[in-house]
C-alpha cells in the first residue's frame, strides 16, 4: 500500500510540474506578445508623424552576434531609404525566445513583413504558412524552409562556399605532400582527416551542398579519395557554452582531425580558441566562417588558416528588397544570393588595408 501511495504521489507531482510548465510557457508567450504589441502601438503612434510607412521584423537565432548585427544594419539602412522601418525582434523584449516563439509574436502583432532565419522543421513550416495566410509576406534569411509558402529566400551560394573551402584543402594536401617528401615518408602518409561541424538541432541541405562542392573541387585538381576523408561532427548549438563543449570534445578524441571546417561565426571562434588552448596551432588547420574583428585577427596571426567573408550588408539589403518588390509589384525573385570572399594569408594584408580605408 505504501508503495502504491508513493507511486500515486509521484504521478501527481509530475502532473503538477507539467501543468506549471505549460502555464509558464503559455504565459511567457502571452506576455511577450503583449509587450511587443505595446511596443508596436507606440511605434504606430510615432509613425503618424514620421517618415516610416511599413514595419518589418527580422528574426534570428542570436541577435547579439556580430554577424546578425551586421546583417540587420544592412537591412535597416536599406529600409530607411524607402521610408520603412525594420526591427530586430528580441532586442526590445525581455527574456530569451526561440525563432518559433518570435514568429508567433510577430504574427500576432500583424507586422507588415517578416524576415526570418528559418529551418526545415514542421513547426517553422506551419508558422510561415500561417503568416502567409494572414497576408504577412515572409522572407527566409540565410537558412531556408523549402516546404513552406515563404515568398523568397535570401542566402549565400553554398556550392561556391564549398569550392572556396576545397581550394584551401587542396593547398593543405599539397603542404602535406611536400612534408612527406622532405621527411622521406611518402608511403606512410595517412589521409587528411577533415571534420565539418554541422548543427545538431536541424537538418541543413546547404551543409550537404558545401561538402559535395568540396569533393567536386578536389577531384578537379586530381586529389584522390585516398588522400582525404571527410566526416561531419554534430555540434550542440543550444548556447555558446554547449558549442564550446562540443568542440573541445573533438580535441579530446584519440584521433584529432587535421582540418576542422566551421560553418558559422560561433563555431569558428570556439574552434580557433580550442586550437590555442590545446596547443595545436600549426597542427590542426581551422577553416572559418565570417570576418568579425577577432576572426580576421586570428587569420592574421596564423591561428586560422582561412575564413569565408559574407557580404552581410547585401544579405540585409536583399531581404528588404524582396519585401519591397512584393508590395510594389505583387511578386519578387524567389532567390537572392550575397557575395562571398575568402580571406587567407595570401590576401589578409590587402583585406586589412581595405578595412582601414573604409573606416
């Protein structure tokens, strides 16, 4: 009898905990929506005496990152020229919200357009479709949702990125060849181990395209399959600490990869920091992503072998253009692609000089 009562009490506690959790989640969304509606009401009031005619929101997975701040600035500047305002949703709402939760807030607030860092989950598909049904045009940014009724996708050419990475891997393979010849160790040379860091939380076809492009690029320069081996390593992108731990685990493995290829800003920063912490500079090659000051500095110091620079200004501008074209012409291009540039030891001095000139 005591066991049965104890079991019943345990079940009741679980139900109570579940009920409190549901109430908290629903309450958080309601409060967030009300706060944003209040913010929108104030904006609409100010709008009557201002130049802004429409109100768009941008939704990202980490609005604090340098990458997204740069993209947002590009969108904001482009929008203001057209008499439109873009809000980076999350900056003016207390608390942490997922992209899906911010989508619900934006839809409930009846904004004029949504620019969202999407994913291929069913939940995101349903939210984009719901916005479309309520006459809110949606542009997916940097990461797509191909199953949805999104109006347009603004991103970068994954294949072109893969080819740029492929060129750098080709250079590394050649360096390994030279080292083997100089040490008279040709027959004992092992394949170059390449680890591509991928998001663990969602599938991304762009990542697969990048890997395919790397392989195509290497075949074209007669790098045989026996000279390299590509594998993917899932990274927990829940938060910065989880990313750091996932990448540090790689350096605790028995066989550490020769090349670690990063596909976002945070992975890049954590990877090159781990190389320094584990004293593997010069042994493990890091191919990075984005061109923040710290990342460019790491390339300049030789900690990063190379990094891909994305024209974040174009990403922001194209997102606004897609929405503007929809309102002006009733339709828009389904795909916009921003420019990319590879930064390595070969052109880092030129890149830094250009950056100083732009300032």
